[in-house]
């Protein structure tokens, strides 16, 4: 029996994570929609790398072979460079495919690299939930980021999600989001939990896969509540004072900490147990 490589446990976790996000009954990512990634543990001197879903793979039926190892530095160099385009992206992806058995990363791998380069982030989930996209594809897309509606939204999603106008997926989108994320962190001191992409979908950004699942679940609930409130005369957001109070009061901070050590689903429980000791928050 060959010894298990460092990436193999991560592949198993990523399969379970992807299947949860891609569950058909949830309709968060149909067919080959959406993608997931995990930051790989590194030894001293090793390049920082991720596992990310291959192009055309179904999250609902993910297998270990559906994920590609991709080093972050070459991708981020493209994002931060002044030039570059489709040909340069193809060269990086072709190299990953040759090294990983022929599967090419999803085009969204570039944005995954940007998100995984943020402090404290080790897992990313990109989905297209129907209620979220119903708003993102409407004149009311900014309702998702205009304010907070209820306490649980603040506890799980924070107070300042990010809304990005429609941009062609790939290198240009990643460049714009990288700039917007830097501006957001400078202004708020926090990494946003959600990046909403207008006419496209959402990116949930977390310390681990279980947090990404919680973020996605809550973002879907928020979208459903917003759709209902828009039909009932319009949303009524909490005041800035109420939001700040919920965001900082001790019992809600305790609840947020408890959520960070719990999971959203039985299968996420199993993944978190297997993950113990592999990542620091």
C-alpha cells in the first residue's frame, strides 16, 4: 500500500465539502456549476498551494480526481501584474493539468486564489443559489448589502458583505475583486464573509469548510427573507446602532465562537473531526 500523501486527506475533505454545497435538493449549484477550494498545509519552504475543483466537474458527484493542485503564487502574480490575459492563464492552467493527471482547474480558480490569500481563510465555496441569484439578477441586488435584517445574519455573515458588479469571470474579475477586498479590509479591518457577484453568484469565504457551509446557508436564508420582504412592501433594516450592538455584545460573540466549533450538517461534523489538528483558525 502506498503511503498517503499530504494532499489525500485534503482531497477527501474537499469531496465531502463539495458534495454538501452541491446537494441537488439545495439547488445551490446545478450540473457543473460552482466550485470549491481548500488551502493545502505546507511545510517550511514549500510553495503555498490549493486544491480546487476541475472545470466541468459536478460538485454533487465529486470524486477525489475532480480536484487539481494549483500553486497560488503564479496565479497571484498574474492577478497583480499589469499585463497578461487568456494565454497566460492557459499556460498556468495547462501546467497544473500536466502535473495533476490532465484535469484543468475551473476558470474561477483565479478568484479562489485571491480569496485564499486573505488572512485566516483556508476554504472557499462558490455557488449560484436560486434565491441569491434572483436578487443578483434583479434591480434590487444591492438589497443584499444595504444593511442587516436580523441578528443571526450579523452573527454568521458579519456586517459588511461585498457586492461586485458583473465582470467577465476569470483574470479581470479576480483583479477587480482583489482591489475591492483590499479596500474593504482597509476600511473595516475585517475580511468579508461573502462576496456577491452581480448576475453571477456568491463566494463564501471561511476559516474552514464548515464555516463556508454556514455562510452559504445563511446567505440563502437572507436572500429568501429579502425576496419576501420586497414583495411585502420592502425590507426594513436594523439601525446602525442595533447592528453594532449585536455585532459586539458578549452573548453574540459567544454564540459566534460556539458556531465556529460546531458544524452545519452531519457530514460536515465528520469532516471537522478529521480536520482537527490540520489547520489553525
